[in-house]
C-alpha cells in the first residue's frame, strides 16, 4: 500500500477529535459505573431473595456484571473492540422493546426506561468515539 492510499483511508474515516473521544469514553465509563451500582444493588437483592427468586436474581446480577465490564472495556478501548458496541446496543435495545411490550409487569416499565437511557448514552458514546472504526483492519486502527 502506498502512502497516498494510506492517507486516503485515514481521511475517509477520520479518528474522533480528542475532546469527542474523551467525552465518548466518559459516557461509556458512566454507563459502566451506573451498571456497577445496579450490580451492587442486585447482589443485595439476591442475598435477601426468596428461594423461588434466587436463580433469576442471580442471573440478573451476573448480567449487570457482564454489562458493566463491557461498558468499561468500551471506555478503555473504544476502537479496538469490534462488535462489542453493536452487541451492547442490540442487547440493551432488545430489553427496551421487551419491557415496552410487557408494560405493566412489575419492574418492566422502570427497567425499560433505564435501559433506554443506557442505549442513548452508549449510542452517543459510539458516535463520539467512532466505535465503528474497530472494524478496520488492525494495521489501520488508531492506537488511542
């Protein structure tokens, strides 16, 4: 590949500005922190859960932990995590749709609203950090 070709690739999908990158990473970190709080709350709920709710509460807590870790990974390496942005957005988006469809079930409406907020925050972070650049070949990926 010539230097001219490499330059054209970089200008076709430029990296984000430093300010946009920091703000996007901050949003991903905020999503991780908020989900970490939900994780801690979930642990407390699991400890006091009745036997018939124990498994589902444990499953929910593990999901909070996984999502908190994924959001943290996106905050640290936003353009080196091909597919993670999209998986997180689709996963949380599906929960919003599901929560809206079942509506009056206890916790569904509040959970859907919270997940809708997370989708908005993560989508903004994705755009600010240009998360789609993670799909570029490793030799052209920016290191920051």
